[in-house]
């Protein structure tokens, strides 16, 4: 945990995934994934579309129900049929590709509705926490605006503040910059970097290789529903060992490359 004055007052939680399988009909998307994220660690998932990255992320907080394997999140067995799903999800914040803000609510209301209804917080207390996180993402002066009055980058920053307002111990990011204009990508990545520096446990699906190389403790390359390669970010991105990883990164880092 950082000594930074912006350090998050959370008890970091890890993730332990073992033998995770997920199928849609005859299509097996996840084929026995083993993956651990230590408390306070930032792990980036990279790989081509359809490799199972987003499905894995959605299985962690049971937006998708696994067909096999176990997922342990911060003391909860997410794959136990008896798990208290509401309590578990309070510990897990998720930011999606699309912002999913409530259009009829103000920025502040978007950030307080769940703490009030789910955590049963008093409105004044929920607002105090939410304003602190809006300040963290640089939008404390936008609390009374509505989502359609904000840019895409600002909406995504609100989505991050909204997730943080539940004071989770784990943050999941599913390609949070993919729907943004290029000029607004940096402001969202900067917020994510600050969260990492403050000690938040993060599991991030991203195509932003520079971000992954700079911020991630580890990078995991997935393809075809399996983990192909994993290791320190600089090693996997800078010196990949597996041919599939090499091919993917060659295409991503040099889009003009054409195999002959």
C-alpha cells in the first residue's frame, strides 16, 4: 500500500481461479483457466478478440456462471451455490467498455444510489464518500451534471468513481478505453494508474500495451480459451516466448505488418 495521501483505505483482496470452465452450448470459451491475483497486484489480460478474456472477468463476479472450476475472491467462494452474492459483489467493483450510467440521474446520484440502497448508508454519508472519489477522478465540479452532458472520457471516469464509491477491495476493468476517442483514453488510463499506485488489486482486460507494460505487475496472454503465456509485463510484452504471443503482439504493436 502506498503512503500517498491519495492511497485507498481498503483491505486488498486477491483472486484465486482454478480449473475455470465456461461454455455457451457446444462452444467452450474457457478451457480450464488457472489464475491467481495477489492482494495489491495489478494483472493485465491481453489477447485477441474471442480469446475468453472478458468472459473470465465476468465469471469473477458471476455475471456469467461458470460450468466448472472454483473462484475465490476476498474470502468468498464465488462458485459455491450458497455464496452470499450481494455481499461478495460489494467487494468487487467493475468498469465496463460501455459506461452504463443511469441517464436520468446526476453524476452524484449515479455514485450514491448503490451505497444507499445496497450498503444502507445514510444519504449524507454516501455523498461524502462519492464526492471524495469524484474528486479523485477530477470531476468534483461535475456532480450535478447528467451523463449526456459529459464527454465519453468523463463518463468513464464517473463509472470508475461509482465503482469506488462501494469501497471495493478488487477492481475489474473490461477494456475500459475501447469505446473512447483517442484523445480521452489517456485521462482514464491515468486514473487507473493512480489506483494501482494506491494499492488497489486490479484485474484488467486491455489492448493498451503501453499501459500494461508500465502499470501491470504481471501480464497474461490468452488465446483460444487458455492461458498461453504469463509473466512480468516487460518480459511478456517486450520479449514473448510463445509463437502465438509473438504473432499477436507483432500485429498489435505494428498494425501495418503483413505476413508474406
